């Protein structure tokens, strides 16, 4: 219970990280929208799934690391590092 309770402190950072990644994903899809205009609805759905999957895989490591950190001080330093790296 203690570890779970401590991990709740990372929820805002995880949310920010996910939001930032989703924003970038959508911006990049919008940027190449003209190149994707010839795709069928099914193909567009495939591109959506593909890009969401890539984002999820990229974020899995940092989010898992945050959730499993026991030391509050180290977690705080990690949060600051992630904020700087991802411009959160």
C-alpha cells in the first residue's frame, strides 16, 4: 500500500508526459495530412493505431520507472529531469 500511495505523486507527471506526446503525435499527423489524403478510412485508422502504439512504447519505460521509484527524493529529481527533457 505504501508504494502504491507514494506512486500517486507521479500521476501528474505521467499525465503531462502523455499529453505532451499526444500533442506532438497529432501535430505530426496534421503536418503530413496532405501526404495521407489518398489513404482509405481503414488505412488512416491503421496510421492512427501505429502512431499511438509508437508513442505508448516510447513512454512505457519512463512511466514504469516513475511508478516503481521508492525513494521520494530520487523521484523528485527524475520528475525535474523529465520536465526538462520533454519541455513539460
